[in-house]
């Protein structure tokens, strides 16, 4: 029996739903017992001649002083760790620190987080394991466009969508609607992203209840892997909007539903360029199923990026160890909350014959829809704003414009809204066919 067969059997014992939902690639995957495996077994031995990194013979790197000095603020031990290879699964201390952070809101067992190269890579690993040709991947639309590249372009999965909003309100049944035409019994992947990109929306307690009820219903029909893309976790600005991840509400709720948490330092700690993400399953950390998944993840990670970058993991370890960090993150959240309020105020006065702001309450973005009867294309409006108003937004075809208020000064947000309004009014007043 092959190593992968062994892992698949262990996974079936510990998580029948994840085993049933594995892709063909996911089934074949197992961390091979080659160099990193053997090097990990030799860690701490007096003579370790396993791995191709240049050291002083006692575990410290031989590196140019100029490189070392780039880590000037670090203790020697941390500088060494930043320069040497990271373990494939991530640096143990960082995994523990992130696990402690998750543990503060945990209501179910969870695996030790696997370090990934940003959240994109975590999602891509999920796609490798659970998406493949013709596998439906359900997403509320509009959604972060990279999901299409990650799941459909790279893995051949079929993206199916339901409307994120209906009649100007959040639609908690978007995933169920997206999967309505799918043959029962066949596995599916669903992606949830709150606070959302591009919507900047997090469901209320009642909307969460409906959303979870819909997913549990769906799991009566098929094995369902639910990916919680928690990129913007914590950026909540309204009282009464729950801040916790839906991961915890979905863990251990249905034998046919497996939540997977994708999160990381990118937005949660404003470490955008650090490329440190994490991938966590709702399974006991010491079980054989967790080990099987870790083996598969390490195999795929090694095949794509070798190992995750050590330097940014060490930087993140420093931030997570520092007691001042939570207060500093809160100060950033408060600045964003002020921008959120300024934008919400400015949009509350916007000309409703031109623009329809969709509900937003969290995260980094707000979404506005061009009124349908204007027959304007959002990309034309975006171009007009670039060319005549010195202003950049993101167009989401055919009618949406996304405002990233996280990167605009609070005082400038009313002017930003004014420019959008003026641009759209100008274009709507033009004879049709003159472009923009
Ligand atoms: C919803 C969502 N998920 C994932 C990511 C990717 O995060 P990272 O930059 O860590 O790859 C982003 C980044 O913009 C995002 O908006």
C-alpha cells in the first residue's frame, strides 16, 4: 500500500467528509520521505549532514554580514532562524503563537495551523486538495476575482455563484442558491469571506443564523467543504455585528460539512508584503487525520515553493510575542473605523438616481452599483475617473465600483464620493454611444 493510501485511510477514519471531498490530486498527495523529511528527523543531532544549507557546523548560518545586518533589531538566535530554511510546515513557535491566538475564540478542536505563503497560497493549497475538473465551487457574487484563477483556472473547477445581495440587502442563501442545480451526493466546495472583499460586509447575528442553517441543509445533500477566508478578520466597525469567524460556528455541526480556516498576517497585522498565511482544519490536532492532512499540505507546499519564507515568519513571531501589538492593531482598526464612518456619511447623501451604495459595515471596502437605467459600464466610469478626476477605483463588471477606503485619508473621502458622483452625472448626461 502506498503512503498516500495510508494517509487516505487515516483521513477517512478521522474525517470521512474531507476524505470524500479530496480531489484526484489530493488523493495522490503524500509528503515523501526524502530530504526535508530526513533532515527534520536529524534536527538537533550532533552531526547533521542532511540538508543543503551552509552553516558553521553547529546549526548557525554562514551568511554575509551585510545580510545579517538587515536584521539589526533581532537577537542572534532569531537572525539565524530568519536566514536558515523554515521547516516545511512553518516555524514551530509561530504555529504555536498563531494557534494560541485562534484558541482565544475557539469552541472546537483545531489543527496546528500550517504556515502558507500568504492567504492566496493557503487558498491555492485548498484548491489543490479539494477542487478539480468539474468540482463545483460556490461563491457569492461579486467576489474577489482571484478565486477564479485559484479554483477554476489552475484546477479546472467550476465556479457557481449566487447573488451576495438581493434588493439591496445581504443574501444569506447565496451559497445554497449557487448549488441548487448540482447533483446531490457529489462533493462541493463553498467559499465564505467576511468581512468581504469587495463588499466590506459582515452578516448580522440573524443573517449568520440563516447562512449557517442553509449550509447545514446543503450538507444533508452532499459532502461540503466550507472555506472560511478570514483575510479581514477583526475589522468590524458596528456594534452588534459579530466579529468571530464562522469557522467556529461550523466546526462539529454536521458530519458532512468540513470547515477550513484560511487566515494570516497580511491584513490582520498589516504585514502585506510578509506573505505569512495559515491554514487550519476543525479536527483534533493530535489525530491521524490531522497528520494525514499535514503530510499532504507539506507535499504540495514543497512542490510549489519549497518552504515558506523564514524571515517574515521571524518578524511575525516578534510581533506576536510583543504585548504592545494588540493595542497597536486596535489603533489601526480605530483609524479604519473613522474612515468607514466618513465614507458611510458621504455615501448616505449620494444621488440615488445615479448610484446605489450596497450595505457595508466592516473590512476595507465599500461597493457601489451604478443605477441600471443609466446603462453605464463600470469600467468606463473607472476610466473617466482616472482620466478626468485623478481618482482610482476598481471596476467590477458590469455595474459595480469598489472603493478601498482603507487606503484613503478620512478627510479625502467626501471629495472621493463627490468625484464619483460628478463623473457619473457627467457620463449619464452624455448622449449614448460617445463612450467615456
Ligand atoms: C478576500 C481575500 N482573500 C485573500 C487575499 C489574499 O491575501 P494575501 O495577500 O495574504 O495572499 C485577499 C487579498 O487581497 C483578499 O482580499
